[in-house]
C-alpha cells in the first residue's frame, strides 16, 4: 500500500513524469534506498552502495513502468517481498521457517492478484451500434 502511495505522490509531483523529473527521481532513490536497504549499517560504504542500487531500481521502475500503470504495483510488491521472505527462510533459523514462508508467499500472491484486478483499468464497453 505504501508503494502505491509513493507512486501516486510521484505522479502528482511530476505531473505524470513530464515535469520535475530530477527532484522526483532523487526523492525516489532516497526513499527506495532507505526503505529497501538490505545492507548492514555497520559497514557504511556497503550500506550506502546497496541503498543507491535499490533506490535506483525503484526510480527506474517508476519512470519505466509504474507511472504508466499503477495496477502493477501489487505484483511488484509481492515479488520483492516474496523473494526477501524466501531468502530469509532459506537460512533455516527455525524448523518450520521454510514451510511458513511458502504459505506466506502464496498468500501474498493471492492478495496481490486480487488487488491487481481491483486496480486494473476496466475495458470500456463497446459503443452501441447505431440504430438503422
């Protein structure tokens, strides 16, 4: 949901990506980097590098795809969170961690699919044929 809010705010601030691209792009890099960072803050250089890479991916995803169709946001969020969940479960900290991760990823994909269908633009009805 936050990613949808972020895309909507970026659309509004940049007039759908046509104005103020640089400030909006930099804001997306910073916000995406801080929120999606996977590096350890103990190694500041690695942390900043991961933040810039992840933030760059968020900004690129916005400018290339998300600003055109916001209904893709739930699918992108499910993919990112699902992969992170599986990565953490692979470590096997608990005996049932991997099974629980599979169930949670399946639930995420079901919710993402429903949310995608709710946000997807509806096909307009065909125009009525003129009366003869």
